[in-house]
C-alpha cells in the first residue's frame, strides 16, 4: 500500500517527548509516532478527536509539518540504502516529491512485505531532479538519513 502523510493530511499533532519530557497534563500517555517511531504524547484532545473522527491520523509534531512518503523498496536495495552506499532513488513522479520531504521505506520481495532494518530509518530528500535525461514521468532524488 502506498501512503503519503503530511501537511494536508493529519489534523492531530502529538507533542514530541524530546520537546516535552514530562507529561504536562494528567491524561497524557506515552506513545510512538506511527510514521517515524519517535516517542511522543497521546493527549486528551487527541482521544476526543479520534472518538468522533476515527480516521484521523495522530502523528508527532515533526511529521505534522513535514510530508513523509512511505514507499516500497525491493529487498535487493535495502542493504545498500541502510549502509549509506546508495544515496539516490529513481521513482515514478506520482506523489509530488519535494526537497525536505521525508522518506520511509517498506521493504518488499516478490511483492510481499519483508522485515529489514531499513524500515526503522527515516530519510530526507536533499536534492531532486526532473528531466535531464530522465524519462518523462520519472524523478531522481538524493536522500540522507534523517537523524
Ligand atoms: Zn513522527
């Protein structure tokens, strides 16, 4: 499944535990961001929203202001991305990739989701190219791990 979360999507933003180390209100509970896995706080406000709008996605403050593309990655490329040898992607230009957007990979093999540690990393698009020898409808971009 292709997913793209970000600016125009989420309506609930969770405080990051890195920014707010202690619960500010009694109802706050520790959770993790479903996109980047960062520790954050589930708030009463968020639970109220989800009670009436179950499809609302609650993400951390960083993911709320940054578009994160969740894209499939063939297993044969996963080690090279993880080790930092492969720092570029050539993709169908079907989701408005922009410099600064973040990338999360879903490792796949023969069309099936597989486990690989690259799935736990987040990358950021640092450079992006359209045209210039690329077939129409394709984009190339450079990525760097977003720590
Ligand atoms: Zn996040």
